[in-house]
C-alpha cells in the first residue's frame, strides 16, 4: 500500500494524505484496516524534522508492507 503525503515547511502535513490504490474493486476490510494503521503511523511521526531535509513542501510517496 502506498500513501502520498505533502509536508509543509514545519514538517507537518500540508493536507490530508492520499491513499493510492490500484484500479478496480472495493478494498477489503483487511485493506481498510491496514490503510488506517498506515495513516496513524504517519501522523504519529509528525512533525518530521531532520537537518537538511530537502524538499519540504513537496509530495512524497510512502510505501507500507511488502
């Protein structure tokens, strides 16, 4: 599963994360649960700050699972 997030200049979310799903069909209940857990994992790590983080204010794709 992949989330698309945009960080603002403070390292927080600039808008709501987008869940990127493959086309077709409804997600299963297991998939919805995994997506909710991924969103919580992102929120729990914000604000994201590190020295020299390039591209704040840009979109990032974050993959979960394998």
